C-alpha cells in the first residue's frame, strides 16, 4: 500500500523530537569538546533540513508545473548527503581538516547543479517525472567513497587501543549503507521520509552517545592516574615525616641542643614548604632541592659520619614533589648510615634532550635483580619512577652492586 503523509506523521514527529532533544542536549552538555559540539549542531541542522527536503520532494511529485522547484529540491538533497558523511569524519577522526573529502563534496554538488540545464545527472521531465542520467549515481559513488574512508577511520583510530571503541562508528556506517541500499533497490519511492534520512537521525544519536562514552573513558583514566599519584604521595609523605620526627626524638636523648636546632629547622621547613608536600603537580627543581637540603641537614645531625655533597648547576626545570628527597632518604637508610665515612652526592646537569638528576652513595648497595618484597628501598624507588613517568614523561634507572654503592638517575625530557 502506498504510504501517505498522514500515515507517516508518527515517524515524522518522532524524528523531529529526537533532533530537538539532541540539539538541546548538545547545547547544554558541558562535557563534550567545543569542536564536537559545533560539528554536532551543524549535523543536526542539516539533518533537519533533509527532513524538510524529503517532505518538499514528496509534496512536489504531484502536478506537472513544479519541475523547477522539484529540481532545486533534488539538487539540495544530493548535495547535502555526502556533506553529512564528511562532518562525521570530525566526530570520529583526529585530523583537523579533510580537504580532499570537501573537494569531492563540492564536485558532487557542482555536478548535480547541471540538472538546471542538462540531464547528465538527472532531470525532472515536463510531466514531473524523475529521470536519472548517465551520471545519475554520482552522489551514490561519492558517498560510497566517503563511507569507506569513514569506516577506515573508525577502525583505524580506535581498534588499536580498544576494539569495542569502534563498534558505534562502524555500526553507523553499516546502518547508512543498509539505508541507501533499501532506498535505492527495495523502496518504491513513495515515502515522505526516506529510510536514509531516518537512519541518519539514528546515527546522530549514536554518535552523541559514543562521544559521551569516550569522555567517560578518558575521565576514568585521568581519575585513576590521579588517584594512583595521590596514593603514592600518601605513601611517601608520612614516611618522610615519621623519619624526621624519629630523628628529633633520638636527638632529644643524646643532644637536646641539637634537638632544639633540628626542631627549629623542621618547623621552618614545614612553614615554607607545606604546599609542596601535598602538591600533585610539578614543582620547580629548586624547591625540591630545598626539601632535600633540609632533610639532609636533619639526618646529618643524627648521623655525623654521613656527608652530603651537592653539584647542581642545572635547576631550570620542573619535577614531581618529593622526587629527590626519597632517593636521598633511601641512600641514607639503606646505604650509608652504618658506613664509617658515608657520602651521598646529589647532582643535576643539562643533557642534549633534557635534564638529568643523579643521587649517588658509597653505601652497601644491593642486587638490582633481587625480587621486590614491597619494603625497603624498592617501594620508594618504584613510587618515584611511576610518578616521574606519569607526570613528566621521565625515566628512573638504578645501578647498584653489593658493597659498591648505588646510583639512581632520573632523566626528564626537555619537551615536558
């Protein structure tokens, strides 16, 4: 039975409500990127215009004196459909422009404008019948090429990371292909709204849902990274404070005067640097070195046999808070505190591709290939290594041998 406009009012109302709801959601959504928001609004506007185009074409089929108006309506429809596919590129792809695709869209539009004076693509006869010309499938071919590229982007961009991320964009491509095939070969052409237009509305909704899933995944990853850093910071900070207070406690018994001086130093340290202790972001290397010097001065009071040497000409870079101090703490507690003449050397230097921090001791060393047991120096080194890697793209390497001391080197890339 031939479909009439009245019989399709429910479908028309449903599509319009979906587009209105989608446009409102995009406008008030604070989470999707500004670029994606702009593209989605343009897509919604064009899809709405395609609904109007479908209705106009359906109504202009009656009568014999409307060939020019129907020609203009058909030109618009054939020109906009490939344009929508290119706009989907900006939702899925990561490139800023798709010049070649837009050239195809422009060429397709120009080709169909020939319908005003030639039947090479199509023409509307005097009795208002649609007649396809030798290039009548230009829009189909251009759209097919663009859909293939959209499929390539959808699979290529996301299947390498998580294959399920490509499910939505790939499914949208298949839905559009199925709708075009149905409109071309299976539909009788008497529907006021084409199956392709209805499928495009659904694709818009799917892309919006997909954008939100992408945001949620990125947000979860960032949150996990932040929580991991906070956990590592919480492991280091109480350890540093506990050792400092233990040093003061020990000095109270053996040398109250030194205990008083140490308490004063520690109080000054807390007043001047409390923000850095809880700082999850990068701080100047100079500030981290101040942390380390205060700690070293306190430990030097407790272990007079330990000497600290500094060679730090390069401090013009940023690093995570509590990066150097835990390495010096490890060098003292697990390396030199029992040595007759312990030496801990802190060095910084500029390299060709960044900056380098070295903490070296002449202590007892350890076997770097020994299994980690979650205690001792291993956990401190692992925490510093992970924070340096996550927060500034740096690396931490350890060279050590039993009874030959330990050297820990941090490398910070210049680009970070």
